[in-house]
């Protein structure tokens, strides 16, 4: 084959500059191939580089999504937290369900939109793997929790059965618990649940039962209890040593505790509270078991005391007095005979003496509470807090007061005591309320409610309150006489409230000469009761302050005229009736149905023997006893002009000679034909104008 030889038109040259292309220039095949391979390689590199970059971007996107799905945000719970929560659940099925729901919520929250080509494939691969891993962890951990819970519940049930076996209230309860426990340990479900731990738990349970039974036996009798424990194969050496230590301390503790109970019984017996038979038996058995001779002696004395006190608790005052008198008679006879008093009789006599002294003292202080303790009369506390705060049901309060009135009078009659309507606690509550309340209307409302509820007994009720607070006792009595809406009561309460609330910080000095002279002039109106005079004075002070305050006048200076008006109101004056009146040179207090300046007409009325007897309640006038203790009948108005001395609202005693406040006075008081109901000795004759009120009103 012929070979055609081309002749190049390019001539060799040694020029190094860029050769210019010419139309006739051609490239050899080898050179062309090299250029093609170069271009192909460049394209392949570009494709590979794109794939690598896109893969990296997809991986970055997956990492971000992975981080978000694990941690979560405000819209969904992260898988890490969901796995942790599910792992803590003790129900495996619920745990898996919880995790799967959390996973689905997370997927929904993230959405199915991806920014890069390989992101979805890579993220799906990650989630599939994560779901499998988390599922294994969740089920494994929740199975452990399920097992732990099941074992815990079974253990709690075993503990309950142990307690019933040891501390069951009856033998039947103990036996049933033993049967239930034995069945539980024999059940295959127990062994499946606890496995190798079941045998250990069973052994320990029976050992615990025997240990605590031994402790209870030691509590009853330490020696016998320890002996039984020593023989018991289920009680280990260590457990036995613990029981020995317990026995040493238990006996001391039991002895101490029992001694305290016995001391409480002794106190109770002295306070009218008798222990029941079972309490005595238990204390006695414990004292025997602990070899406590002192406690046994105390129990013996309690028993003997109880038999005497139980009888004394049923007695009224007359019977108690007779019982005390009987002990004195026996003691005197034994002393005179020289044989001495038997020890048992002396013990009994001392109990009666102590009981009589205590009940006499307690009845004087608080008859209602004392009777309730003894058990002769029951009584409920009055709802005073409701009274103070404004009653919703006034009728209910009145009903309870009616019941209290009946109880108080019954107690007074049974024990021959002056009737008291309030307990000591109730008196303190009333005292605190009246002294500390700054709202005058509340004070008035409470006084009004007490008057309404106690009715005819109101005067006595306020006298009782007055023992703890003279002012309010007196104002209460004034409320009964003149009404709670009277000016005196309203202004007295207002003045008290103004002082308590600090609305008035400065008042006239109680040492003011004008004030002291005024009181000195009025003191003879209450010669036999400084307490009443002080209460009237305090009431007048409060009325004065209230009226001066309301009228915008100076409360720091004493005004005799204004104070005189206040004092009149405080003594019960209403218009022209009541208040103070000068009679035969001395002040007396008039009831509100006697016109001021007309007491002489009342005296004239009393000169009528029938009216006089009515005013004295049927008692006749007697002279003071002579040296022989004899008293003669007298006619007060024929012996001279008697002096009247105020002793209560419309009540007076009389003196045939001087008024007790007269200079160098030697009063000759007129006595009553009726004895003093308390001392059974002589008593003053009391003229009560309230008993002849109708006659007085008709005469005017």
C-alpha cells in the first residue's frame, strides 16, 4: 500500500514566541486524543465533586434534623425525653405505645420536606435504626420497672400479713393472716416473680414474725419472753442478742410508761374522773410483770379511792356535808375511846375530807363545769363566738341559753350554791370581748342579745359578768333596767370604745380637784359597795367623754355641770325619774319609776304596814340583837325617821340612827325576821321598791 506523505508548510524556527494559527494548520490524531481524554476527565471530576458536596449537605441536614428530633421543641417532645419517660413506666405495652406516639408526633412536627437530594433517604435510615434501638431500651427498662413494681406490691402485701399475724386485734385475724401468707409462698406465681430471691424473702418473713412476737412476749414478761426466743430456731443469734438488749430497755420503758398512766389515773380520780376496769387491770398486770411494787401500791389506793369517790359523786351538797360530819364524829369517838382509828377507816375518811374540800372550792369557782366533770349534770358550751360576731339564728342561741338556765339553776339547787350561768372559760371570753372591742354598736348588740336571751335572769347575768369587769357588769344591769337603747347605755359604750380605739387620747386628769370633790359629794349614795360606786364612776366618765366628743367640746378639762348630767345618767336617771336624790342630807339612788324629788312620798307609802310587808317580801322589822342574842319587833317609822341606804336597784336597808357616812356614825341597822339564807344568821331587812312599783305609780 502506498503511503502518502504530507509535507508540512511549517518550517522549523528557533523563535520562542506564540505561533500564530494559520488556516492550513492541522492537529495530529494523537494530539487530538490527548485533548479529548483531558476534557472527559474534567467532566468526570466535576460530577464526582457535585455528588460529594450534595452528600455532605444532605448529611448536615440529617444531623440537624436528628438533633431536633432528639431534643424536641415547644411543639413536640424529643425522642430522648420520650425514651426516658417510657423507660420509667411499669407497664411495657403502655411504654412502647407512649414512645411510638411520641415518635409519630415528632415526625409530623418535622414534616416530609427536605432541601437536599439524599436527605430523606439518610434520615429514614437513621429513624429506622433509632426506632429499633429505642424500642429495645424502652421495653427492657419498662420490663424491669414492671417486675420491680410487682415485687414491691407483693412485698407490701407480705408486710401487711406480717403485721396482722403479730398485731392482729383478734386471734381469728392472726390465723387468717397466717393462712394467706402460707398460700402466697406456696403459689408458683410467687416463685416465678421472685426467682431465687423468693426463698430468702420467705425465710426472712417468718424470722421477722418470730422476732416481733418475741418482742411482744418480752413486753409482757421479759424473762419468759427471752426464754421462748432462745428456743426458737427461726430467731438467729444476732436477733436474739438484739432481743436481750431490748428486754433490758423495754422493762424500764414499760415500767415508766405504766407509771405515768397510773399517775394520770390518780390525777383523774382527784378530778372526779374514774378509770374503767380494763385500764386498771392492764396497769396492774404490767406492774406485776415489771415487778413495780410502787405502782402496785398506787393501784391498790386507786381502787379503794374509786369505791368511795364513785359513791360521793352521786351525793348532793347536804349529803356530802353529812358524810364529812360523819367522819368527824367517828374520828372523835375513836379518839375519846382511846382505841384509835382503823387504817382503812382513816384512809376512807381522808378521801371524803379531800373530796368535800375540792368540790366545795370547785363549785364556788365554776359550778357548771364541775357538775359536768362529776357527771351529775351535762352542759354544752354557749356559742359566744357566734354571739360576738353577729348571730345568724338568734332563736337557736335563745334555745341554748334556756337549756343553760335550767342546768345552772339545777346545779345551784343540787349543790346548794349560788346560781352561776357561765363557766370560767365563758366568763373570760365575755371579759375579753367587752374590754377589747372598739365598736360600740357591737357592744350594744351583744348586751341586747344577752338581755333578750336570759330574760328575767339578765340582772343576775350581768352581775356575774361584773365580777370580771365592774363597768360592763353595771352597764349590763343598766341595760336590763333602762333598756339597751337608753342614752346612758349607748353613750357609756361609745365612750369606752372611743378610749379603746384611741380616738380620744387625752382626757381630764382623774386627780383633778373639781372631779375629786364631785365624787366625794356622791360617795355616800353607795356606802356599802365601793365596787358599785367605781362602776358607776367609770360609766359616768365614759358617758361624759362620749357627749363632750359628740358636741365637739374639750375632753381634757373637767366640766362639773356636764359631768353631773353624765353621772345622773350613769345612776339610771331617765328624764325626771331615777338617778340621785338628797334625802335627809344624804344621797340615795332612785329606781327609774320614782320621780326625782318625790322619795318622801314613797316613804309615806311605806308607813302602810301591808305595803311595807309587801316591799320586804313578808319579813318584819327587828332590832339589832342584844347581849343575849335576842331581837325585839319594831316599827321603823315609830322608832323615829329611819335613814335609807341604797344597796341595789330600788333596794334599801335602813338605819334608825346615823347614815354610815355620817361623822362619828353609829348606825343602828334594822334587821329582818328572816335569817340569812347563806349563814342562817341575822340579816338586814331589805325594802324592795320593785315589789310595790304598781302602788308607787298609782300614788303619783
